């Protein structure tokens, strides 16, 4: 039996958590810069790699006259040259992360990189956890889907032990 009745809106009392509005504000801000995939910005360190993410960040995603999506990255002097050489690999990593073509070209713009606090690296899984994870995904024939689910599972398992959350 549900507490909600048709036509009745339930409102909470007291202060509203900032996180509820923050995602909506972030989505609006990023949409103006062409980022339909918010994760391209919020998960940049995971997608690009921690080392590269310290020296560049996504500024804008735009489509060209041919329909190709161009990702504009702001990079410090150290990363600018490396990004020009690593662009095909980075495009592949971005597209594999999303499971479809999101970016087809990278444009690098020199600029100042704000100092951000990076999340600590996730803990490595134990051999038993790794075996358990492989068992869960063994029946999946699509390699991209299996890889995505293994990344998700690895992250969940790493967090569950760190935060004390119960597993399955």
C-alpha cells in the first residue's frame, strides 16, 4: 500500500540537501557547453586517466558541419603536446567508456588548469573478489558490455569494503 495518493504532492520539511539541486545546476551549465553526457566532465579522471586529468579538462563539446563531435580540452603547456599525439587513443577511451561514438575529434587549447582535489585511487580487489567478479560476468558474450559491467562491479566491490557496506 502506497502512502501517495493521486493528486497529492508530498513535501518534505526542513532544509533541502544541496546535492539535489547541484546536479540540476551542473546539467544546465554543461548543456550550454554541449555536454549532454555529464559523465564526460564529472568522470574525466576515470575516462582520461588520472595522470592526464591533472593537466587538462573538457571545456566544450560541439558538432561540426559534418556532424562530427569535437571535444575542446583546456590543457597546460605540459599536456598540450602530449595530447596532440595521444588524441586517437583518448578518443577511443572516451567512446569505449560510453559504448558509442561520442567524440570524433579533439581540439587542444592552452590555458590554466585549476587545482582540483583528486579522489583517491580505488583499492585493488583481492584475488577472490576478482575471481567472483569474473564469474558474475562470464556468461556475457558482448565484450564491451562485459567490460563495462566489470568496471562497475570493480568499483562497487572496492567501495563496499572501504565503506563497510554489505555485499550481496
